[in-house]
């Protein structure tokens, strides 16, 4: 449960922060979509791992 919840929160953070950063760098079109996709997967994976560990320690 913690993994899924963490992944959803990480994906939302990845969309917001990734799109802001990539637009600032100057990416457009398919390059932007690929960069956002990569950022979503990375932030979702990292945040979900830490949330799952936290839930495991808590219970």
C-alpha cells in the first residue's frame, strides 16, 4: 500500500517539477514528452521506495 501511494505522489511531483525544469531548459514536442516521462518514472520510483520502507518500519 505504501509503495502505490508513494508512486502516485512521486508521479505528481515528477510532472510538476519535471515539466517546469524541461520547459525552462527549452525542450519542446516529443523531446519534452520523453523527458517528462523519464522524470515521472524516476521520481515515482524513488518516492515510492522511501514510502514503502517507512510503512514497513511503522508497522
